[in-house]
C-alpha cells in the first residue's frame, strides 16, 4: 500500500480500521492472525489487543485450521458488515472515478500547454 486507502481516509487510521480495510479488500479469502497483522500493517500484539472485539462483534469468523494455524474470514453475512462493504465499495468507486477524470483531463492540459 503506497498511501492510505480511501476507507482508512474516511473512517480514520486506527488498528481496527486497518484490519477492516484489509478484510474488506480481500473479503472472499481467509487468513491467519499473522497474515492479517502483516497485511493490515499492524503488529501482532496490536491485533491481539483488538481481537476480542472483532470476535465479540462477529466481524470475523473462524473458517478452518491448517496444522496449528486457525484461519478467519470477514463475516459477510452480518448486516453491519454488509453496510461496511457498501461503504467500502462506494469509496472505491468514487476514488476510481476521480482517477479516471484526472486521467481524462491530462491530455487536454498537455494539448493546451503545447498550443500556448
């Protein structure tokens, strides 16, 4: 991740929001605790600190065990998580539209500079 995602920009930069951002981005996959921490760019100790809240609020659900590693996935069946998915998708679409408009205006600016 180069900069902050539009979701983090909108919701605020905190460990919980970083985990949510990562899980929303990869919502169809399941992850170990270590994978979640690394990909959300937070420490494992920080993830363990917010873990109980993620489980209690049914944000994540256990999916399977591979060896000693337990894997977890975003609970896309929960109505609150579905609303977060809607917000996330809306923010991504707005960001893409903004980028598209910037890119479509770039040739106009270049041709104006050449003609000047």
